[in-house]
């Protein structure tokens, strides 16, 4: 509290050093304006009056315990009066400017971060195929989080993984890397990190929920999978991907197709942040500029849900035997 109102004393001292007329001590200001109708009297001080220092008296509070020049209640009210255009003749311009600057910062709307957990498969496909798969999902530890500051060992500068990194995982497993990550001002769940993908991909529905559809460059391109199947993109969009404290701009191909994933982060993003991924350890690690290693933990339970949805979708495909 004392630091907040130090500007009154600091500004007066600075003015004296510069040889300029200093602003008036708060006690003198009170003496000149105490009878003004816009000066609001404070409520009684809290605490036991018998425990206060009777050698100190506050003219604003009308009670003993501290000096008027040290009364934070009066300083706080004085700031309110300055904002309303009163008492400005007693206060140095620097103090007024600091109050205005602080008010301007307080009025700035905070950036809103939204969370997107779109299930892109049909609603009927959200069920699991077997009791065993359900049991596996229940057993997994939900670790959808980003941690930073994993210490770097001086004699082992190479990023790696150890057996202790398997603690908390449901083993054995063959799960993909599915993470929750912030893209622009949205936290996107169900994002597949895939070193086999040469492109970053986001679903159109995710872009729409982010309110960024107008920023899509409407240039259709073809994406070809490992089986030769081709998808036509809606367009591309450049977005900031946050892997604290690293933020990098990435180009995403926008598609409008049914998928268990909201998006894919491929080799462009992995290479950009120089990440090392481990599906076994269900972790992604990357160097932090200036020292240290950042880490993103995989959501093993969500990875299994996505796999279950993908398997159920594939079983619905009809095949005709060619004789």
C-alpha cells in the first residue's frame, strides 16, 4: 500500500532537487480543502484505540495513530479528487500524469483466452468400442498442461528422456501425442503432434469458434495422405502458437472434414521450436532462449478417445471385394 502512494512524496523530493516548486504535503492540502463539499469524510479507523500512538494525529481521520501526511486513506481519496478535477493546483504535473497513466492501463480490457474442445466426429461416435478401452482411458492420468523451467544438466546439453519420465503414464501403451495448446487467444484441445505431417492443419470449425474465419486466405490446395487419399483445403491462415515462453507464427492448412482431432501440428512447428518429441514418454521438450527446457505433456486419456473415435469411423467404411 505504501508503494502505491509513494508518488506524492517522491515527486515532491524530485521537484526540490530540480529547484522547482514542490507539490504541497498532503496535510497542507487537507487544511485548504477540508470544508469543500466534495471532500468525503472517512469511516472510523479499525482496531483498538487504546493501542494507538497518541503522539501521532491524523486530521483527515480525526483520530490518533498516524500522521496526516502518512494517511493512505487520505492519499487514496486525494487521488480520486484529482481524477475528478479537484485539487490539481496542489499536485505536481508528474503525479497527475502517473495517476492518469495508471488509470489508462487499468481500463485496457484483458485479453480473453477461450478454450475449444470441439468433438469433430459425429456425436454418436463419441462412445468407446470395448470395455477394455474404457478401462484404459479411466486408468490414464490427465496431464494436459504446459510446464517450463525443467533444469538443464550442465554435462548433458542434449534434450532427452529418462525412465522417470514414464511415471504417471498407463503402461504399456501405443498412444499418439495429443496435446492441449494455446493458438492465438484460444486454448485448443485434441491437437495431434505428428512428425509424419509436412503441414500444420486446423479444422474450419475451430477457426470459426476463434472468430478468425475472415483471416483465412481462400486458396484451395490439396493434401495427400500416406494412402494416397487427397483432401482439398479451404485455405490457409497464419496464427501464433504458444509454447511458453516461446511464441512462433505458423501457417495452418484449413480443412472442413470429420476428424477426431481439432488440428495437427506437424514438422514445420516441431522444427521451428526445435522440439524433441517422445510418444513413449508422452512429452515434448524444446529449448528456451536464454537457457532452460520447456515441456508440454501429452493428454493420454484424450489420445485414446481420439483413437477410439477414429477406429469406429473406419469400421463404418464399406469395402467391396474385387474378384
